[in-house]
C-alpha cells in the first residue's frame, strides 16, 4: 500500500452514490439518447446566470485596470466588494453590518471548511439534522471534529428540537443547519429558529461556553413561500455561510462568503481564526473577477421562478400518484418516501426505466429518495409516467 | 480564551513581515504620496494580463452556454481544458502526458495544499532549501508533516546537495523545490536537478520507499537565461505544482494545476488521494471561467520581458554600489546580502527613507533582504539613490 494519507485515499476512491448515479446517467444518455433518460442526480443549477452577470463582467473587462481586475485582493476579499455586499444584506434584512463582518470565500464549501477549521478543536462535536448534505461529514472531520447527526422529524423533516436537546453535550461546539434544505427542500419557520436559539442560549449558559449556530444558506434565495427568516435574528451567535452558486447560477466560479455578525461571542477572534484557516487551507483569496461581479449584481438573482414551476409540477404529480412527500418550500430538491423501505432497491427499479435518482441513504436517511429537479420542465413531464409505474 | 482552534487563531493573528511591510508602505503612501515611497514588499505581478486573456474571456461570454460557462466542472477540471494544457506541455517539453495527469486547482497554494495533504502522514518530513516561501511551513503543518529547511549554498543560493543528503532520513516523504526561486530569483541548472534525482533515487532504494520531489513552479515562465529544465525529466517521481498567477498575471483568479506524471510511483493512487484532498479541503473545482480561459491561452504569457529589464536595472545598480547578490535568473526577486548582519536593522534604516523591503529572516535566512521588483521601472530609478545611501 502506498504511503499516502489513508484518509485522502479513502475520500478520493470512495464511490459517491450521487456521482455514480450521474455517471450512469451519462452512460445511458450516450447509449439511448438524452430524450430517453431522466437524470435527477445532481444539484447543478439549470437556469442560466442572469444577463446582469454578463453585463457586469464585460464592463469590468472594459473599464477596470487589468492589474487590479486580476490582482490579488486582500485575503478576506476586496474592501469595496465587502461593503457593497454588507449594504445589500442591511437593505434586505434590516441589519447593520459593515464589510468587515464578511470574509469572501471560494463558495459555500470553502466557507464551511474555513469556519469549521477555525472553530474546531479535537473532540468537538458538531450537530446537524439528518438527512444532511454528505460533505458535512468530510468537512467536520477535516476540522478534527465529529459530526453528530440528529434525525429530523420524519413526518415533515422539520427540526426535532427535543431530539437536538438530548444530543447536545458539553462537547457540542456548534449546530449546523441548512435551510432551505438539501436534500429535503424544507424551509425552517422563524418560530422554530427562535426556539432553537433559546435552546442554544440555555445550554450555552448551562455549560459556560457558547454553542455556535452555523447557518449554511446556499439556497436562501430559492424560497417559494414566505421569505426565509434571517437566522442571526433568531440567535446572535450565528455564523452564516453563503454561496452565489445557486442564486446567480455560478457554481463553477466558486464565490461565497462567511458572515460573522459583530454580536457573536468573540466575533473578532473568530474572524481572525477564519483568516488563519484560509491561510492553512491554501485559499489565498476568493476569485477576484467574480468578487467584483457579485458586488455589481447585489440583490439580483437568476430566474428562480423556474424552480417553483418545476416544484409544483413534480410535487403535484407525485402526490396525486400517492407518493408521500414533506412540503418542499425551497431549494430544488424533493425527498419523497419510497414505496418500499429499501430506497436503494427503489432506485434500482427506477434505473431500469432510465430514471436516475439518489437513495436517501446517501444523506443519512433511508426509505426516501432525493430528486434534484433543477432540470428542464420537459424532463419532469417525461419522468412522471415512470414514477407512476414505480409506485 | 475563546475555544477556537489555537493553530488557526495563531495563523490569523501572527503578523507576517511581508504583509506588515506592505501595510506600512500603504500608510506612508497615504501620508507622503506614491512618488515618495518605494514599496518592494509584495510579489504581485505588475505587468497586465495579455490581451489574449481578455479576448478569450469575451469570446467565452459570447459563445458558450452560460449554464456550461458557469457550471461545476468535474473536481479535477474540465476534460477538454486538461487535454489542451497537457498538449501544450507536450509541445514545449517533449513529454507525452494525457489530460488525466492534470488536476486543476485554485492556484499553486491550492495545488501545494492538496499534494501535501495527499502525501502527508503524521510524522512525515518534507525537506526544502532555505531561504524559502514562508507559507510552505503552514501548508506542510496542515498536512500533519514537519518542514525541515536545509540551508542552500550561501554564496549562490543553489541547492546544497551534500547538506540535503545529510538531512534525508527514513521519515523523508518528499523534497520541495522552487525554481525559479522565491525569494532569491535563482534558477537551478539541469545538471544539479539530475544530481538531485540520482540522490533521491539512491535514498529511495536504500529506505525501500519512494521519496517524492515536489516542484513548485509558479515562476517557470519568468526565466532570463536558458529555458528552465523540465524537472520530471530529472527525476521520474516528480509532482509539478503550477500557477497562472505570474505567467498570465492572473493571481486573483486562482488557477493552477497539479501534474502527476504516469511514470511516478503509484501515480494513480496519488491522483486519487489528491482528489480526496480536494474534497477534504472544500475546493469542489477550480474556477470554471478561467479554466476555459487558460486553455485558450495555452503557450501565451504576459509581457514578462519587463521583469528582465527591471532585473538588469536593479541588479546592475546594486552590484555597482557594492551589494553582493546571487545571480537571479528568474522570478521577480533579488535577495542581496545586507551591509550589516542584522537584516531587520537594515530594513528599518531603509524604511526611514521610505524604501520598503522584507528581511530575509521571514524566509528562513537572515543577513539578506528580499526585493520584489515587480514594480514600475521608475520606482527602481527612484530607489537606487536610497540603496546607495544605505550601503
């Protein structure tokens, strides 16, 4: 056996069910044509970036000195960009942040890795509700912590705060939430977030150290019912991790941020530790062109209405057939219960019809299946009869 | 004390002498004007990106479907981009790589972090020649390894292979070289690289495990004498880390690669471990727009001739005044000996003249000073009388 890092080797060779499903879909598309395969495996935005992104980029190439456009920014991001993004948050959420509360990152994954590495001490526990985005486990382990999944309420995939209260221990460093949620599409109501805040406040006081809340919000703008709550309003010790991958359909450009509100306990120390983590992980700075682009596009999104139309079409269709599905008011995922208890067996039956889905087991919750509906609506129309055949 | 990662806190609050010098320069510029301060602290390219970069980007915005232009690429990078970059290497270095030998990264820092994390097991030693880029220590420690600096030959800052032979132990996982070198500007001749290869081959055989060579080459294209050697020609177990930050003047866009030649021992396993490290560190993929841009610009560079003119002007001037300086045939740094043994004292004297330099101590080599001459030539002209005053 080569003397390489066994952890990295395992991570690099482990077959992800999501990637494997996607690869199978690609193979079938090559064999039988794209009109005969319905691939719902990946969370890759299907609506194009808005025209404003192109306009902003072209203007920057036109007007900005290339040495500045392509130059290093400070590690935490260009100061004017951070000020513009803070002003946009203040406008939308009635907050009062300065740009110095923001640290720009290579996407939400970079944001999570820097926050977890800044917070994490050996032995720390990070709690999250299952089902959950599988990379959480990887990122928490990179930060020398342990991910402790707590089952969400199976009937609606909302937070089970009683179960969370049971799982919090003196080792709990932070709770990590994701709303709108991947893989369930569920949005947490403000009232529940406030109850979560009170719970964390009480347990922080009981243990004599702050339990932080990490709010992973790449889907914040994809919300079909009421606008989402601003999580730091519900608990002051909230760190927000954000990405423009979904709101502006820019997943490949790797641009996001960490927000550390000044109200957070030891905010300036945590900000410094995040800067240290950015150095330790080799990030240097977030990509400069798209720093400038997202500042010019503050408050703008891609045409996210298309996801709501897909959601309605698919949810209505599946429920009519008798599928049971928690109310998905955001993101671009459905997580219905499978007719049989074994979700992998269901996915195999679906695959035999060239309908490509990912079993919930990948997200720490069997008996369900994830459907990524960031696809053309015609694909949903073609898929519905296959879902009917499977129920 | 906040319960954060003590390592990240220390990295985030430690004052880097380079950054501190740069901040001081900015402050003095604000006070006395840019025409009165000569800042040689940062290695930020001063020549603009070539027109080809702008042309390529504009064409991509024009012609490529935005869902593809801005979408996730595979973690290792777009397949066509990797094939194009491999073809360019093959053309220039008479090699025969496929795109599958390349893993695209967020710059050379991301490349080094992924390679070191893939290779590193607790207790591993990584050897490098001092003076060296100070982040090497940070990156090696992130990979649970120990950086062991070996002094280069003080008279010319070439590799001291006898000292290296003494320092290699059974714990040595890899040797990390940087040619053209930051901070000395020295280029290693092919003959020395071949001798290094023979040494590593002999010691690998003696210990029964391969000692890898990591060649960090962000300055490969900034080479004023003979073209640089192709390091894998000198030792088959060479991993190349590259960046477009300097060759195309794109440091802010974060684009580079790792090359793992197929001849390397356990090449495919190491490639898998690099993929695992990319996941563990949260990289997802290198920024997609600039993946496509560098593929279109393969073989093109910024006008790097300007650096040679700066080198000649400054080197000639300093030597004429009596400064002693190893022959800097590449990169954009000089590393002359300071008149006094205490380089920090020399830098303080220089600073009193608003001449901003970084003491060699920051690079693990006192008694010298680093001059980053990626600046307008007028700044060098203005600085020469100050250097004369200090000698």
